């Protein structure tokens, strides 16, 4: 690369010379940490060393995405544009989150969807769609995305096409009644979906929000859920199957009286559960919330090291 070409590269890309590099190699500068002790990182772009390329391609996808977060968008583009391997790397690691306007275009326009598909390697791993409080009825074209927000879309009734979505927000979708197809969703929000009554198929969901779903009475199938929010589900009375849930929200569940099976829950919210009187079995709970539980008078079994709020 001649001196004129190098100068043009610097002017167009916004990169410059590092004072610690005594050569004409262009570099990217990026602050990767906030605070007074942060240091500039200099990444040489010239040369495209084969070993460095192989090292980058061998990194786990999550680590590559972490690297992407530390660099600005411009710097990441320059970083991955210096050879064909790194361009493919950018296409494989990019997380594409469309705002509501472009999400609507994705939903309505096959041509725009085709353009989006060209920008990412895997729609199911990289594409985030935001369509809260929209006039969405048919969700068949949205089933392959990674993250999907359809909160407040009351026209939706069938969700079987969304079984492969990783993170799915269907809160306030009051037309939904059947969620049996959503067993493979990782993070599922069904808060305020009062038409939902049967959640027996959701036992493999990792994080499940069901607050204010007052039609739910049976939660016996949810014992393997990691984080479970059943706040203000007034129809629930039996929580004996939930003893191995890691984080369990039962605040406002006034029908619950027996919590003796919840001694191995890590974080337990029981605020405003006035029907509970005996918490002697909760001594091993790591973090316990008991505010406004007016029926509880004896907490001696919880020990002085328990955190009670």
C-alpha cells in the first residue's frame, strides 16, 4: 500500500497512527472500559496474519459478541472488513435488533425480509424483532427470529408458529389461550394473559413470567423452571412441586398457605401472602422476601443470617 493510499485509508476510516507503533500500519482505537483507569487498545489492521485469523475463527460465538460490544460500530466494521474471513465473522456474530418501524417492515414486506436475511448468518440466533402494541394477527412469518416482542398485541390468538423463538414476550396478549406449542422457548413472558389456564407444557422453559394470569390453578408441571414469576396468580393454592425452582415469585398469591416444600428455593418472594403463617421450613432459602405477610409471627427458624425483607 503506497503512502497516498494509506493516507486515504486513514481519512476515510477514521483510524490513525498509534504513538506506540513505529510504522505506517493503520490501527483501530477503542476505549474498552469506562473509568479513569481505562486504556486504549490498538489493533493492527494491516497484514491479516493467518494465525490471528484462525484464532479469531476458533473463539466461541459468545466471546466474539462480547468483543463486538466493546468496540464501536465503526471500529467493529473496520476490524472485520480487513479480509474475507473476518467479513464472514461479522456476518456470523452480528446481533441485528430492528426498531418498531423496521420490525413492521420486516413483518409486512417479503422484500425487506430478504434484505435482512442477507445481513445475518442465522436469523434464529441474531435477529430481534420489536412489535409491541401492533396490529399483528398472523405470526407465521415471525417464528424463526431469536427475540420477539409482541406485548399488547391483542389480535393474536394462535402462537404455534413461535415454538422456536428463544426469547418471546406475549404479555397483555389477551386473545391467547393455548400455549402448549411454546415448550421450547427459553424465556417466555405471558404476564396478564388472562386467557391462559393450562401451563402444563411449559415445564422446560428456563425463565417464565405468568404474573396476573389468574386463570392458572395447576403449576405442578413447572418444577424444573429456573426463574418462575407467579405473582398475583390468585388461583394457585398448591406450590409443593416448586421446591427446586431457583428464583420463585409468589407475591400476592393469597391462596397459598403451605410453603413447607420451598426450603431449597434460592430466592423466594412471598410478599403480601397473608395466608402463610408457618415459615419454619424456609431456613435454607438464600434470599427471602416476607414483607406484608401479616400472618407470620415467628421467624426464629430462619436464623440470623437469613436476609428477610
